[in-house]
């Protein structure tokens, strides 16, 4: 397991990009995700910029708001990480 915070890992930008794609595919603004997830828009922005990380339950809530789930997200993330050689 790598040492240090995951936001500084090579994998993290791929995760963040996928989070944004999931939101965009759901045709939701950051503000809409924030309202539905019970967080602030600046929080959503910070997550999407890679400044804050989500724990598993926060990720689940985010995905649910966007009409997705951990299974779909995880499969796509694994595919992209493998494609990137990570």
C-alpha cells in the first residue's frame, strides 16, 4: 500500500476526472450535486479539483445523486487505471 495521502498519488487525478464525468453525464451542476448530497458547492468544487477526498460513504452518496453506484464506478476506475499502467 502506498504511503502518503492518496490525493498526491498518480491514480488520484484519474479518480477525480471520473467523478466529474459521472456528474456531467448526469447533467448536474456542482450546485445541484451539492444540494442533493447535503454539502456545499465549494465542497463539490474542492473534491473535483482534487483538493479534498471522499471516504467510501461520501463517494457512494455522490454517485447515487448522479444516478450511479460504487460497482459501476469501481469497474470504470479499474479499467482506466489499468489503461494508464497503474
